[in-house]
């Protein structure tokens, strides 16, 4: 295979991280700190110890990542606008967390961010690592469903290695969905509701879903991989066509194409909310989380039907307990359920 073809393949599937300085990131940093003036190719080449040709090639790459760069003969390059891609250095810049997002991996495409996170579980120093991909080819949803993940969505996984008892795993759908709903409210000024256990709904349509993979050993959690999929700026009609009737609720985009909302800010706020709530779980302070979750629930008080491993259950959703379990009453008995597929009656 000739070098050009190999290079093209590398360019097709690329990965950036927040902890290895790539020339792309270095050039972006210099351009950002000189936003009001042009920086010559020569200056960039000297300060980064790269050839002029390498600078030019990287400028092209940076432009393909969505940054608007003006180039003028004899003057050099100037940054006009930054990207909205969830690039690691853009997320890190201004991120207020201590652990979540300490390391960020970004792909332009991947099978599933959950599966990549799984590959990191055996490695040290990966607690809190975040894996993001612009698109996924084998995105996974709850209950073994396919998760369609086109460009414009937020597809990310967080790997955590908590020192928790197994019984605490069921709190995480509640914690994660609340963190996401609050982040959406704080950044986008929209008020989403939560459909039990963890679908984020806007006007009765799903805008985000959460998938949690966990591994347990002798009553302790080895690791948890929290996956969130946000239909941030997507064409919901296209997605609906490909999922046909396999997913029962309808979906929508969180923001419209013309809306200038910044997904980077939403991810930063979500990681912050999640970390703060995670610390509350560690200190066993979950009554506030439960209360806030119930306030945002679109399920409590409704007559519902739930598909479970043991068949179909119908009744009124009366409450959520402190472990995130749904309490359903048929008027005589109240059942406690930790998982299931919900449809409103
Ligand atoms: C659901 O079914 O509602 C959960 C969807 C979770 C999708 C996200 S996208 C990022 C992460 N990677 C995956 O393959 N799935 C989750």
C-alpha cells in the first residue's frame, strides 16, 4: 500500500486525547492566544519545530475539524471561529471537575464508546476517563437495542471504578439522568423530564438515553461504564426511519440546526453535575438526589405498563425508592422494580 493511501486511512479514523500533545492541538493553542492577529507559518514552524509543509498540513486538518482559519499570503494564519466538535482540549479547557474527564479520548468514529471504555478497565489511572466519538457504527442502547449515532449527537462513555457495594449500582441510572437533565436545564434553559429509569424527555419525546455497564465481584463493583447518548443536533426523522418500530417512544433533537447552542458547554456541565452527585453518593447523601429526580419524573403518578423479565406488569407508578427502584401499585399490592421497559397506558 502506498504512503498516500495509508495516510488517508489514518485520516479517516483518527483519535485525539487530552494527554498527548498533538501538533493540531499545539497550533490551535497558539492561534487561540493570538486571536486578534495573523501568525506566520514561519513563526509556527520555528516555535513547534515542524517544517512549513507540516504546519500547512496541520492547518488543513484543523480546518477539517471545524475551526475557521483565515490564511493570507505573506501574513500567515488567524483563527476566526472555534469548532463545536467535542475535541478533548476543548472539553478540558474550563472543565471544573477533579476526576471525571481527567483523561479524554476522542474519535471521529468508533464501534461503541462503551466497548472502548471496556478495553481501558484493566489499565491503571483510567478512573474518570471519558471516551467521546463523533459517530458510532455499533452504538448500543438499553435492552440490547441498537443506538443510532450520527454526526451532531453527543456519544460518550465515562469509566469509573467506585468503591461501592453492588446494591449501589441501581442508584446510577437515577444519578446520571438527573445530572444530564440539570445540565440541559442550566446550559440550554430547557426543562427536560425523566422517564423511568433514565430517558431524558422533552415534550414527551426522547432526547437522550443512558446505558450503564457494570462488572461486579464478591459484592463489590469492579468498574462501571456510564454511557450517554444525546440527540443534540440531529435529524430525528432519519433516525426514526432506521429504528422503525423497535423503540416504542418517539425521539427528537435537543436543539435545532440553526440554534447556536454549544455542545462543549453541555458536556462540561454534565461532567460537573455528575461528579458532584457521585460525591454525594459516596457520602451516602442521596435523599436530595431522590427528591430532585422525583420532581423531574414524567412517570410518577401515571398509569403504566412495564415489560419485565417476568412478564408484563401494569399499575400506577407511585414512587421511586432510595435505590432508584420504581414502586408500582395495582391498588392492592405494591411491587418494587429495578429494571424494565416502560410504556404509558
Ligand atoms: C438507551 O437505550 O436509551 C441508552 C442509549 C445509550 C447510548 C450511548 S451513546 C454512547 C454510549 N456508547 C454506546 O454504544 N451506547 C452509549
